[in-house]
């Protein structure tokens, strides 16, 4: 019973506390935004931005976002070049035609 009273009191005191706002709103990034920023930072070899964007979402979410970005990019290039996605992917990686 005392544990509940203590928890209620702690919640009440936390509600009364006022913290100074820094003027900056902290907003969360979605995984696709993180993936786009991460990949563009990698392409520009910007290590500082790579480290920053890698922390926006979990590593698993970032991996999924980067994979989705890669798939969409290969499909877009394949349509633009009028080639198969497999041919475009192999070309981008410098692999011989299959």
C-alpha cells in the first residue's frame, strides 16, 4: 500500500515541476527520413552526419530503411534505363552481366 502512495506522490510532484524549455523542439525522425539522411551522408563521406543520423532510429529500423531506399533506387534507375532491376543492381556494384 505504501508503494502506491509513494508512486502517486512522485507522479504528483513530477507534474508540478516546471522545466525550462530550451526553445528547441525535439522531434522524432521516421526510418525513411533517417535512411535517406544516412545514405546521403555516406555518399558524401560525411562521418559526423553518418554518426548523427545513425542514432535517429534503431539499427534494425535503419537497416530496413536503407534496404527499402536501395530497392526503390534500383527500380527507378531500371525504369529510367529501360533495363531490368537485376542488370542495374549488378552494374551499380561493378559486377559483370549475368
